[in-house]
C-alpha cells in the first residue's frame, strides 16, 4: 500500500520512443482456456528468479510447474516447463483481472488476453478484493510510505523517510497505475525477487520491464477486478479443464484438504450447471494432489444426438438409468 506523487506518465515525451509493445504474448481465448505451455532449456548460471524476470513469469509459478528441479541451481541443459496456459478466472473478461490465488494479472484486449506475474499482499497485509478502476498512469513515481509502514520500520529499529524520490531505491519502480481503491497501485519494483509471490503491503508489483510498457496500453477508467480464485474450471471445445493453485511452495496437509473441499464443491456446482458433463475422478485427484497451477483436462461434455429416441420412447430400463455423479 502506498501513496504516489501525481506525475502522469503521459506528461513527458522523449526524443527516442522506447519499445512499448507488450513483453508477453497476447493469447486468443478458446472458451474458458487461453495460452499454451512452453519449454525452456537452462544454462548453468540460471535461476528461476532470473528466468522469471527475463521471460515475464513469476517465481512461484515456475517452481510449482517444475517439481523436482532446484529453483536456485537447475543446472546446465535442464528443460523446464513455462506455465503459459490458463483457465480464465471467474470474472468479467474486460480490462484488468488480478487473481490473488495465482499471483497473476490478466489484461483483456480486443485481440485476446495478456497474462503477467504480480506480487500481492501478505497474509498480514492482504490485497483488497475489489472492483476498481485505473485513475492515472504514473511515470517515475515518488513513494510516500503510509504511517503503518513507517511504524513497522520503526519497530524494527529502521528509519523510513516520509518520501522516497524516484530512482533505483524507490520501491514503486519506474512506473505505476493509480487505482480508485484508495492507497493501492499496480507498480514496478526495485527488487527482482518477489514478483509472483505474496510479498507486498497490499499493492500489486510487476517487473519494471513489464509495467514500463503496460502503463501505456491501459487507459484511464479501465476496470480492475481483484478476485481470489484458487480453483478454476471451464470449457474449451467441449472439454472440461481444471486448474488448482496451492498458495505456497510447500503443500501442507491443511492446504491440500482445503483445496479438496473446494474442488469437490466447484466440480459438483459446475456439473449441475452443465448436466451433460462427465468428469474423471483420477484426473481430478492428480490436479489436486499436484496443485501446480497447470490446466488439467478432467472430462468432457457428452453430446446427445437429436436422432436418439425421445424420453417417452425410451424403454423403462433406459428411462430409469441413474444420474451420473462424482463421488469423493
């Protein structure tokens, strides 16, 4: 959470315009699914933090998508998965949607959707669930730490000035988007590590390389929906896809049990809304047991042919067939 100075990003012009094209792909939307998984071969000096910064991916999403790989020393020639396939969050597909549960920002355009990693608030300083708007883009913002943050520093024996000017020591990074949710921004950072993790006082951190381009795409008044959706389920070409996110690198039993209960409830609700759907328990178990944030196909819509007999024409055995249900 922070208060910026009102230095609008559109106020300055430079002799040489920098590259303002998106640093991430714009994926076409196919039903409730977008994107595709990628692969990357590491060099000896690579770390997941460095790869994430270079490829606009979050640290935790790389860790969860690559179990068994050391994130700090993956080694020369290791092939890792780039998690760039997504079941879309349950929100309006317009403007910006931030899903706290997966540490990602979705930006919907006429061409499709762009997906960026974001750092979000901690359990002690959570980001707000809100339906807000962008009020102003900011270039080289100054940071005015709120009293609560200054008090934290003071309690730790550290001094924090009332204003930190623009520059390499500024926690807001190079650019920011001011939101109508008072005190909150989408901003850059002076720390490479932490994007794609719960690390902030409630604001939303992007890599400077992302936000420095993103602010020029987003218009004033763009909607910003912030949701918490660790279990996402949807259709794509008649297939049912499930994506489950554990909150941390570790996966304790209490998190697993909670996600099992939520998945059970959401799959059952989904099947009630779509009675022609069949799902596979084994695929659901894998999705929950891994909770790696990668979409898993768990079933399909069963098409009933128009040429089939009507209900009145069915034999008693057919008419009395039990409804298919999913049992956990």
